[in-house]
């Protein structure tokens, strides 16, 4: 799969931009703050319908404008003609995603069709931040791989919102609807158990791939483990909800379930967050992303079509990674492990030197204060 063209209108610091990409490596070069990462984020929007960096879609509208548009044209060997994806939003209105000018009935129908993997300086947040960050990462990955998981996640989150709203009514003037809470629990329990079971199954596939990539990055010096921390496996979720009902009413939120799960990162039996060096944490995070890429690249396609490699987005790796980790990534690029690559850097000479041994087609773009042009 390749992204052939990208069009931006009032997106972040861009008034307008029109770019044509090559099937190999596409380099965005410019000073810090010029808008290089914003181009990667626009591509991420096309793949996952949301920003990789901004918490709210409205934050992607250029200051002074009241809407943004991101449009891309994709090609794959299985397609007879390119497909156009457009993400647009007007301030105060809902975001719209269209496929060849036809809006999706549900955004979930888009997830997984145009996979992308982003490696950025912020990836170590997965290690340093709380459980919500890790759940979000693994949910996003698993949703691209497994539509059943995505549907269950959407259903679970909807029921959870209703349950929490009902719990908050317990202290309100209208009183508490016990029967409604019980009905919600009856629906929530089987969905939550299925969600947890799919996470367990996914990790049996993911962990060996992740461990192999970490060993290659770190020369096998440390043993890394990824553990799934959940209340559910082997437990009756309906009984857990009932046992915690009084506490849930007191706190006005659901305190048990898959939305409380965590993924524990260990190195030689100790928490990576506390005991690993910065370099080890970076290797751990990169290994997670390389495993993500490998699983997405091997995902079966509809109709028996050949698997397609995700877009790979590399943000400021030359500034933020040491030579050894950069060399490992570039070796994978040279070996054509990856498909189409988009990377950012502040130094064109350094980029050219790093890619000197890569035979892939390379295109370069200069970015200056929200303006971008091929060079």
C-alpha cells in the first residue's frame, strides 16, 4: 500500500499543501517547529481517523480558520484504481470521513483498511505514563488487526458510559434505578469477558515477536516480558460487578472491568519504568512498534489478497535515537522490510548520509513555517 498524494487545507500550521509521494522513502526536512511532524500527523489521520498527538480534533484546525481538510490518495496492488480518503471537520460539528466521496456509516468501518505505524520521541510515554496510555496503544493496534475486537470495544465502552451515568444518579434527586443497573450488568459482563479473552489471545501472538525485536536491538543482553494485568481471566465478571456495586455507587464510576486493565513491562524481572535506562526504554518502545508493524504487515486481507505493509512514519529519529538504534532501523529499511516510509529530520546532509546505503526510491521535501515543497 502506498499514499500517492496528500492535500491539506487549514490543517495545524498549514494554509494549504499539495504533495506527491514516491513508493519508497519520503523525507521531510526543516527546522524544529516548521511543521514536519504535522505532515506525519496528517497521514496518521488518514489511517486512523484521529491525531497521534492532539487530544481533540478541534486542535488540528489552523488558528484563525474554522475547519480543516486532510485528503489522501492510496494505491495497493489489489486495487484497480486509487482510493481517496478525506478527513474533514468544521468547528462545533462532528468529524467526517469519506471514502471516494462516500461517507462511512461508522468510523469503525475504516479502521484497519490503511494501516500505519508511527515511531516518535514520545513512544517512551507508553512506559512512563499510566495504564490508560498502554491500553489505548494496544486497543488501537488490536482494533486494526481484529474487527471483532473493535466491535466489542465499541460496545463495551458504550455500555460502560451508560453504567457510569446510572451510578451517578444514585446521589441525584431522581433516585437510583437498581433494575436498570442490573440490566446493564447483564449486557456488560459477557462483552467484557470476551474482550479480555481476545486480549489474552492477542498477547500470545504479540509477545514472541516483540521479544525477538528487542533481542535484535539490544543484542540479547536483557530478558523482556510483557504481562497482562486484569481482574477478569478466570473470574465471573457479573459476580465482580455485583461484589463491587456498593463501592461503585460511592465513587460514582465502575471500578472493575477491562477498562481498568494494564500491560506490565518488565526487564530481567524488574519494572522497565523504574529500573531501565533511557536507552533501554527507547529500545523497548521501538521493539513494541516493530512488532506492531510485523503483525499488521502479516494481516490477512479480504478476498484472499496478499497482505499489505503499513505506512511507516519516523519522527525525528536522527535527533532522538543513538547511532546503534538508528542503524538497526535503517538496516530494516535497506532490507526492504518496510514498504513506504515517511521520515522527518532537521538536517538534509545527515539524512542523505544515513540513507546512502539504501537503494529505495528517495524523495525529499523542504518544510519552512507551514510551507512544503519538493527539493
